[in-house]
C-alpha cells in the first residue's frame, strides 16, 4: 500500500480534504480478511476542528469486499459504508484529557502526528467496518448443510440397544 503521509495538525488547521479510490489488493491487512483482493475502497478524509477547538479528521470508506459466509462457507460481497471522527491529541496525556472532556463514545481520540500515513487510518476504518462473523442474510444454497444435518447420527444411538427392558 502506498503511503500517503500528511501533517495531520496542519491538515486539520487548513480544513484539508482528500478523496480517492484504493484497490483492496493495496490494503494488505484488509485483503487478508477477504476471499479475494478484488474490489476497491472509495475514501474521503476531511480536516477540521471540533466545537471545542480540537483538531479533527472525519474518515469515510465505502466499497464491496469479498468475504466467506460463516454459515454456508460460500463467498459473498459485503458492502462497507463507514464514517468516523478522529480527534487529535498532541501526546498520550493530551489525548486522554481530550477524551475525558469530550465524553463521547462515538468519537475516537488518537495521538496526532506531523507525519501521519492516512492510508493506514483508512485501512483501519475499513477493517473496523467488517463483521466479526460474516454471513449472508439468507444463504443461497443450503443443500450441503442440510445433508450434514440429516446424516448426523446421535452418539447415544448405540447405547439404545444396550438398554434392558
């Protein structure tokens, strides 16, 4: 994945905006979670400030990735559409203080950097948008699962013949 390094504080101060499309294959951690690295992720990043004056970046990612259904083990396309706000602290102590002041679970506070690779942040956002156990709403072909269920013999079936009457 090609690095896209910015000064995060300067980007926020200038209300910077960047957008683009990155192939899943160029996001190695995301590609490792997919059945194949085809597809692409559209992204946008907007710099700004919170109402309290803290530097912030809003990250948005969207696209379709190929995952494996945990029920039927068939690949399927999963749509990612996620957005989050990151508030920047100068160091760990500053980030902890900002997090306490904001007291908002929907906002993530991170330590900002003057050499921030936003592609890493965007890949993180795409990974966080993936389900822990991906599955179809309704699996398309359940014949294999149905045959396994119907062929299953109870481990106690042999004990039944030993039962005295």
